[in-house]
């Protein structure tokens, strides 16, 4: 298909046929010049997840330098949507990217974030499991670091921090 789009070029619309719910549909789309190593004409579709919350969600993203606060944003929203306090009143810090299906991904600068969390008074830190190799041997003070792969793992760590489950049964970094 990319060869066909490349032959068509970027000068005029191309007819693209798809099937949705068993019904054929056609669209007129104009290819654009590709980026990077390929200067061929390309067509693309951007997919964006949209969420309708029963609460007002306002995130001051202008004060965040990248996607590393995704997990903590998701936990804050969950905290607003559920009764009680997810952290049980404890001072919990954390970091990690997050996907729409709740997978927590690694971030850069985790050592600095650990020290920043300790300086801010955090007793617990939720770290992406994929960052544990950078965490081991670099945990400041008495900060307790839980390793999380998913939002569910982060929720389990918070349940342990609240005293509802055994924290010693959870994975840690180190």
C-alpha cells in the first residue's frame, strides 16, 4: 500500500476505502510528504483516547516536563473518584508513564526524583519496575520504594501503605 501512496504523490486527494461495521466507506485524503529517512508520500490516522469523567479534572501540565507524571495523575483522578484516601494519609510520591490500559512505563532521572521525594517528606515511593536497576543502591534515607508495572500494582501498594494488606509481600526495588 505504501508503494501505491508513494506513486500517487502529495499533489491531489487519494480515495481510501475501508469497511466499518460491515459497511464499505470511501474517503478522499491527500497524502503528505513523509518525515525522516523516507520522503515518500504518506497517509496516517491519529487516534486519541477521550475520557468523560464525572468530576472536573484539571491538570497543570505546563509544570510537568514530560510524561513521567502519568501514573500519579491517574492515581489522583482515581482518588477523587473513590471514597476515602488512597494513600491513607501517608506521604507517598511516585513516577511513571502510563498507557490507556494501565501499563506503567519507565522514566528518566529517577534518582533525582527519589531524592526530591525524600526532601519533600515522602516515606513511600512508587517506581516503575523497569527503573529498578537505576534505583537499587540509590534510595535516600528511609524511603521505601515499591516496584509497579501497572496501575493495579500501584493500587495494591497504596492498599499496603494504608495497612490493608501486607507490604512485605509486594515487589520493591532492592
